[in-house]
C-alpha cells in the first residue's frame, strides 16, 4: 500500500504470521511493513479448498518485487485490480477477473488461468504467456519486449479488438485461437526493436486466426542473425475473415539475414488463408544471404470467396525467386475479385516468380483460378 505496508485480508478466516514487526496476528487482517520483507518475491499459495485471491488496487510492493499466485486444489479465482508495476508476475488459477486498465512488469508474465476482462486492458512486460483470455467487447493490447505466446484462446466479441505485439516474436502454439467479431485483430513482431536472435517473427503453428468482419493484420520481422527462419511463418495455420474484413500478411526479413519474408506451409493440416468479401494481401521481403524467396507458399490454400481480390508480392534480396509457389498450392478468387501475383529478384538472372507444380495430380484442378477474368491454367 501507499503506507509502506503489505496487507493480507481474508473475509472469513483468521490469519497468522511469524514476521517480526507485523500486526494483526490471529485476526482477519495482517499488515507487514515493507522493510520487513527482505526478498524480492511474494508468493501466495492456497490450500485444498476453492479460494478467491484479490490483488487490490492499492497493492504496490515496488517495481523490484515479483508476485506469484499458486492456486491449490479446488476451484481458485483471482481478482486482479492492481496497475502498479512489478518485476514479474505468475498466476496459476482456474479463473482470473482482470479489473484494471493496465498490468505492468519489467520482467516476465505467465498467466496459467482463464482470464476475463472487466475493462479494456493493456499488458506490458517482457516475455508474456497466456493460456486464454475472454475479452468480450473490450480492447486487449499486449506489448512484450520479449516473446508473446498463446497456448489457448483469446476471444473478443462485438467491437472488441485484440493486438498482440512482441519485440522478441509472437507465437501461437498448436491448438491456439485468436478471434474477434467486428473488431480489428493484429499480430505484430517487430524484432528490429528488441534483442531477439535466430527466431522467426510471427509463428502460427496449427492454430486459427479469425474475424467475422474485422480486419486482420499480421506483421513480422527477423533480425540479422536469423537463419532459415521467416518474418511471418504459418505452419498448419487457418487465417479466416468473413464479411468485409481484410487480411494482410507482411513479412520483412533483415537485409543481411538468411530468412524468408512470408512462409506458408503445412503442419498437422494444410494452411488456409481465406477471405470472403475483403481483400487478401501477402507482401514479403527476404534477406540477402543464401537463397530465400520473399514469399514461399507450399501446399496451401489462398482464397477469396466474394468480391475480394488477391494480391501476392514477394521480393528476394538473395539468389532466389521473389515469389515461390510450390506444389499442391491453390490460389483462387471465386467471386469478382482479381488475382495479382508479382515478384522481384535482386540478383541478376534470377526468376521473379516460380511455380513448382501447376496442377494437383489427383484432380488435375487448376492452381490459379479467377472466375470471369483470368483463364484457368492447367
């Protein structure tokens, strides 16, 4: 608190303490002077019953101290109201209600809990890991100086928006989902701002990114030390919008790296990028080391269903094609939209666009289809 105390309260049971200088031993409220807390970690461990732990708005132990909440057996609930900066945060509980406009730390945050936003929220820290967030119609903005990772679902409804930004990368682990309805959705990994090394920028692994009308933007970078990575790396990813929502993927590898701009490939399933009436744009630039394309599409579906157009533009700074479309890939505009595929290669004598296999052998269906404006190729 502002009185240089750490206060512990329980609404039903008496608390005990052996800390010298503390007051309230044997009552429902214990006050501990901050100068009697010599360490930098405050740990709250619950027992076998269901508990409610409230981190009050006045909780301010100092920016050099960390807080760990470890829920025991039973159904534990955390109510988080503090906006004071901590060193690190770790919460393990069945559920957490976040009733604060900011949650801040200089170090890592791990939220092994199903979090629900009471108000719009900005989360600031280094490495930030979530198991799941129900944002409702609120604004969720996560800014990590390190890696922002998800191992569950982040869901916004109505006009709620989601923005996940990590200067060390954004990782959607297998089985994850980020979705909005009418609100915008943005994933951003601007590695040039951080200290990341040999990693990809945005990684979407066997996961789903989906809106029902809002725009989706996925933007990534790599550092110069990236080798065989991609600024935007989709593996078994499903990126979908309905309504008039647009999809934009933009990946820029560091100029002196051995990395691809945008790479789309299969994982446990083939990757799909599908927009209904909104436009779909892929833009990628590779590094200059070795031979990496600006955009690489392998065994993937890139498709618009309604009036949306498809634009693919890759630039290679190395001895490779600007845009490389591999086997069993399908590029379709099934409504009135146009398809534009472009490539730029910086090295002399390099092809700008390469198509590895133009047909799927089992069905002999066209790789590139644009109804009404572009002749099917076989």
